[in-house]
C-alpha cells in the first residue's frame, strides 16, 4: 500500500512509531495487565508515566526548575481566560499583539477581565505578516504582553522572540499551540507558555502550560478553583483527573523527539521541509502563498491555486495519491499543508511532486 500523509492542521499527524508503540501497549502496559486508559491517575503506574513525561519535557526544552509544568484540560482556548485570571495581579491592563484569528480570540476573551491594548496588529493586510517590534506601542503599566507565535490558520510565524524590558517585571506570554517544540527555545524569555496538544505534541484533550513560579498565587477574586494555576501546580496537575491517555501519548512523543536528536535536529528538518514547499510555491504562478516571505510559518503553509475552479480537482487527486486533509480553513479557502514535527520529509517531497505534476497537467 502507498504511504498516506496527513496534512491536517489539528488534530494532526502523530509519529508512526508512537502510534505503533501505543498499539503494542494498548491492552497491557509494561506487564501491568491494564491499559493506560484504565489506570488510576494516582496509582504508581500512571504516576511513573506522568513523572517521566515531565522529566523528558524539562530535558528536551531545557526548562529551569523555577518553571512549573502543568498538564491541564480545556484546550488552548481555556488559556485565553486562565491567563488574564491569573496574571493580571491587580492591574487593569494587558498588551496583546494581533496577528490573526487565534490572537483575536485571545483578545476577545481577555477583554472580559481587563482593558486590552492591542499594541500591534496585521489586520490591515489580512494578517499576512508579523508587525515588527519597533512599531509596537507597549504600555509600561500592562500586566503582561501576549502574542501567538504561530497563527495556525493564517500561516504566519514569529521567527524571533519579542524583547521586553529586561527587568522581567512585565512577563511575556505566548500561545505556542502550533509551533512548540518545533525548534529550540529559551524558556527564560517567557513568563508563561501554553500549547494545546493536538497540533505538535499529542492527542486532543490536553493543554500544556509552562509558567514561572513567582507569577502564581494571586488570581483575580472569584476565579474558579480549576482555573487557578497555583491549585494545579501544588497538586502536580492532579487536583482533578488529568487527561491520562493524552498525557501518556504526549510522553511517547517526547521520547520520540529525544530519539530524533531533540529540538536542534527537529528544527533542521522543519526548515528543510518548509523550504521544499515554499520553493515550489515561489517558482510558479500556478500556486500562490499570501504570506510575507520573512514571516512564513514552518508549520502551516497556506496556498491558493491561480484558478480556484481547480480546487476540488486538486483535493480529489491529492487524496487519490494518499495526500490527505489539504483543504484550507473555511475562513481562508484554498489549501493548507500542515507539516508539524511528525510529518516526515518524504511526505512533503511527495506533496511537492504531486503539485508539480498537477500544475503541468493543468497549465
Ligand atoms: C488550535 C489552536 C488553539 C485552540 O485550541 P483548542 O485546543 O481547540 O482550544 C489556540 N491557539 C492556536 C494557535 C491554535 O492553533
């Protein structure tokens, strides 16, 4: 059978080896006689899984000991409210950078709790670029600065980390849902990082939060217990039942990343994959990528066909070749190829070959 490549934006492709291991361990995890799905989250077997998962992540991303790692439920969207609820610290304002649909949602939610200052926005060009930092109007009284490192729908990505006042008094907060662990990162630049698992980490149902310890403990009065980071931090993410199976699979993904050489190697492969695709897009006028060259995402590559009447034919033929889920987001149209960590370079090469053949066939 021809290999299948899944370009879904999320829930997205997982490493084949991880799925095979999960299959092999499905009915009997390490001789326990149980599936991970059936284990008490407080039993010694699952505790060992959770501890190893945290340890591996700490090692992979070089996370210092003054940062807590939380494994929560509620998706990245829950963080749109948890962040202001926990990080306003008595202040009334927060700074947000608006680079697309996910930033916009974060802004809408934060507006329920504070006055949001949109310090920069790329709405003027339909969110096809990242506003350079020298054009931002940061507020010295903001409780924190929030941005989205990769806009999964628009396909724009920060290839740099915003530079805030070095005192660290105003923490930098980032939604890294769709590019976390795709490259090395300096955790100390951030107050808080969050990421829904189903793009680049594991299955849906889990959201990862990495937060500097000193930011915890003063939520807005009335914050629900489950929305208080400190409660989860004090209970090692076991205040209530964590999404155990999603956490286990994410742990297997971390082990896979370590075997692959960690984030340095991952970045090299991700650059190579993205280059393959963008080089093709730039070499023909049959296809078009709307995103400014310097801000193009390595993870989500949106593109259109010059003749949109061919869209359906493109998708149909791609599927016949084993290239799945290339349809663009309903709000954008066209195509989108998501090429997360788990997408092998062979998948991108096959997509590029297909696109070339399709273009010459319809020239
Ligand atoms: C998918 C996504 C979200 C929303 O994630 P949910 O888990 O569905 O809440 C938020 N931000 C970004 C950047 C995303 O890609």
